[in-house]
C-alpha cells in the first residue's frame, strides 16, 4: 500500500439534478449516480468500522 496521509476533515455531500456530489478538502470532488453513492456509502461505513479497530501503526517489514 502506498504511503498516504489520511484526511481528517469529512467531505460534504449534496444532490443536484439527480447526481450525488461529494466535495472534500484539497479540491477533491466526485460525482456519482444515486446507486453508486449508496454502495460507496455502505462500503465506507464498513471500512471505517474495520479501521477503527486496527492499530494505526503499519506492520513492520
């Protein structure tokens, strides 16, 4: 896995003309269909639950 710095500021979701928009820090912007946004939301919640139980330090190699 690449070395990434996780964002600590949540994005802002909105809906316009049948499209779900997600705006985040550092000019991150994503446009999704409603179905895509729903599945992405489920996957984010599941991944967040797993990540919350993990040690923040990466495993040593």
